[in-house]
């Protein structure tokens, strides 16, 4: 089940820079007796085009790890390199620009603005990036086209089914042509059939467009479809899926 | 995020919760409405005072009196000075005024900048009559260089030898004229009694008819020729001393800056004279009105500050509601500055809406009320528009309200800006 990542040096390419590399990440919340160590020293590398599932139970630290990797939070200890650049050296504006252009996010809860149209929701990252209205529209429609949602472009976010909403979220994550797509329980709120469709879209993007896919889940069936699985428990990565084995 | 996108998004966001935004706008509306009305009142009244001041006199003349120091309470009796003479004066019973003699006039004339000095003679004509109609009491205004606003006719000929007067419009019908146009150019007879009790008459021509105004108090403006003729008649048989002493003099000067005027005033003060321009004398009216307007403005600003707290409340609720959205936008790389700008722009926009609507309503209602008043209760005061709206002051009101709204928006905007995307996205 736990296939190791292909070693590039074995297949004859020069060693590429991993898109994400983390060393000894630690993160704690609270102080004194309330102190909770969410991460206790996590190291990992993720190569370009990889598909990785971070698997763990509630409170295992998997979401904290994803937030650190997505540069949404800063670790207490350890370093993260994004495409060879140390994230700690980036500040403010450059960090925001990096997050905006490199990462896409897909969430369980969708986070769509119910009063805005589907198109407006989708082009939000472009708006934040300062892209002009005309280009926003063209790129938004292109990505909706790709996800077969073009006919829903003018619908309000609230008037969509769960599967449609998650596809809109994926469209929003893709509109900036990100290199890494972070998904947090992307199928958690969907029924099995719809969840399957969304999974297929995500893996299709990984396979056909080379987008690195990093997904946080506690769903072992979903995790099984990824090229790599990282199991996390009590803030440390564990080599095998003990829970599942037990 | 581009500024234009921030503006558009802020505008869209402010309409998301329509009822809440409308109520906040209503609160601002009340403040902006009041402020615009009080401002309009201030503009209207000071416009009117300005025209009235222009109506009653030239701004390049002082009324000069001898400075009286004896009135100082607690200073005890003053030593007798044979060089000064006192006459009974108006005001509190028993008060006196120092008189000016020819030597004083000469001294005033020597002050640099003063171009001419003429004594102010108190003229007390008995009546005015036209063509055998009824006689009416008349008081005359000896203000030199007055430019009253005329309904008919033309201004006084100060240089000519023909005695002329400007008739207040209230005299037109009683004197027997069919209309103002008929009165112009007619010769009237003015009766005056001399020191020995003998009645004299002087014939004067009506040069023009004056609009009724707040400050003219019914006195007729007369030219120098008439003033001299009346004075001659009045002084017949008077002791010589009375003919050469006056309680006040008019000193004219070339048009000057307010600094030069101030300079001349201090020189006159050093020489022992008190000089007042017409502005000084009427300025007290303006000060009182400005004080009243200021108090009204203060009430309006208090209303606006209350409305400001409404904005704080509205936006804090918005920030609360949009926690996840803000977190998402920050996760997508939106900077704290943009988030702050987004919410404070929303506050300023709400302020703009409230103040624009409030000012528009105030202008609409104010203009209607002011027009009705000018036609009705205030029709006696020609030219008084009690509410006048200057574009600049209305714009200032709108900007002030927007500034207050912006200030009120900074707290919620700051709270939104410092929000951590993680807190918004954590949902395990």
C-alpha cells in the first residue's frame, strides 16, 4: 500500500528541487499546563507532480501540518522550503503573492459566498492578485468550462448542489494556475457518488496537468488512491498505517 | 487587489445586509441632515448680513469718538480737566460722552492713512411732507458713503449742491405717492426746529427709494448738501460752543487691508480716540449668530458621533459574519492592508450614502421652507433667504461625515485585518 516516491536519480534525471520540503516542524498551541504540541518534529519532502495524502485522526496534527505547508501559519521550529526558497525569508507582500500564485485551496466547507455569482466566486483569487476585470472573466469562464460549470456561471453560490459547489471550489482553486492544490477533506460533505466525481477531477488534474496534490483526510479509501500517504499521529509521522492495520 | 476592485467589492458588501446597512445610513442621515441645515442657516444669515452691511455703509470709514476712561468702576472721581467737555449721552441714564472739538478733528486728520474727517452732526428733523399731504416724522442717517440697496431711483449725489435724500420704502405710500417710481425725483419739504424753537423748512429731492432692510431702522440717507442745510437750520441761534463740538466724527481712509485698518485704529487709540468701522459695530450681531450656529452644529456633530457608533456596530457584525470569508481571502494571498482598506472603504461608503442622502434631503426641504418663509413671515426683510446652501460647505459636510465614518470603520477594519486565516479555516 505504502509506495515510496519514485527517486528521480534512479530514472536518470538530475535531482529536481522539491516543491515543498519541511524539516523538523514543531508547532504548539497554548501555554503552561494548557500547552498542546500539535506537531513534534515533522520532516517531509514533496516533489513536483506528486500526489500526497496526509492521513490521521482528529487532533493528530494533520490540518496544522497542511496549514504550515501552505504557509498559512508559521512553525515554532523547523523550516519550510517552497521551490527551494526558504519560506521564513519571505515576508508580507511576497509571501501573499507566493500563496496567491502557487497554491490553490479546496475545503470541505466550500467557503463560497452565497450571495455572489459562481463566476465571481471563482475569480476571487484573480481579483486579489489585481488582475483586470476582462481577463478575470475570460480566465474564470475557461476554468468553469473545464469543470463543465459554464452554464452555472451566473447562478448564485447558494443555489447549487453539494457536488456543484465543490466543483466551483475546485474551479476557484485552479483559476490562478497553481502548482500545488491543497485539499482538506474534499469529499467530506459529499455523498459517495458525488465524492467519487470530485476525486476523479482532482486526480485528473494531478495526472493531466501535473498539479501537485496534497490532501488531508481521515478517509482511508480516498487516501488509497494517492501515490503517497503520510500517516500522522500525535504530531509525528508514523511509518505505517497502524490504525488501519489494527 | 486593485483600488477600484476594493471600492466595488466594498460597495457590494455594504448592500449584503440591506436592513442593517439601511438603519446605519438612517442614523447618519439624521446627523448629515441637521448639519447641512445648520450650515445652510449660517450661510443664509451671514449672506444677508453681508448684503446689509454693504447696504448701510462704506467699509472705509471709522466712527471716531474720544476715549472715555472715567467709566472705570472703582477708580473714584476723576480730576476736572478744563480742556475736556462732556455732554449727556445715550445709554445708561446719567452717562456722559466726551466731545470732540475742531482741534480733535485736526488731530484725527493728521493720523497717517486718514484721508478726511467730518463731524457727525445729530440732526433731528421734525417731519417730512410731500405736496401738501400729511406730515410724517423722519429720522436721518448721516452715514457717509452709504450704498443702500435701492428699489427705485439712483444713489445720492455727494458732490452736488442739491439737497437729496433716499426715502425708505415704508414712507412711499404714507407720503401720498402712488408708487416708488413716482416718488423718485420729487421734491419734499423737511421741517426742522432751531435752537430758539423756530421752525425752518428745507426742500430736498428724493434721489431713490431704499429697500426695507434689517439694519437701516427706518432712517433716511441724506447727502452732504442736505446734511449741511439741515445743520445750518438746526443750529440757528445756538450758542457758538454747541456749533463747534461734536460727540463723534467720521474719518475716511483709502481702501486698505485689515492690517492697515488695525494699524490706524491703534494709532487713533494711542492719540486717545476710539475708532470703529461699520464691520466692528455690526460684527457683534454676526458673533451672536455664529455662536448660535456653532451650538446647533455641535448638536449635529453629536448626532453624527452617535451614528459613528452605529457604523462601528454594523461593521463589527459584518466582520464577525465574514470571518471565514476574510480567512479565505487571506489564505488566497490578500494582504492585511487590502482587508483593512476593504472594510474602511465600506465604512466611508456607508458614510457617503448617509451624508449624500441627508444633504440632498436637507437642501430640498431647506430650499422649500426657506422659499415659503421668504414669501410669508419674512417677506418684510427683502433679500433674506434664511437657508442658503453653498456647494463648498455641503461638500465639506459630506467629507466630514465620511471622515467620521472612516474613523468609525477603523476599529472593525483593524479587527478584520489582523484576523488569522487559520482561525477562520480551522473546523476540525
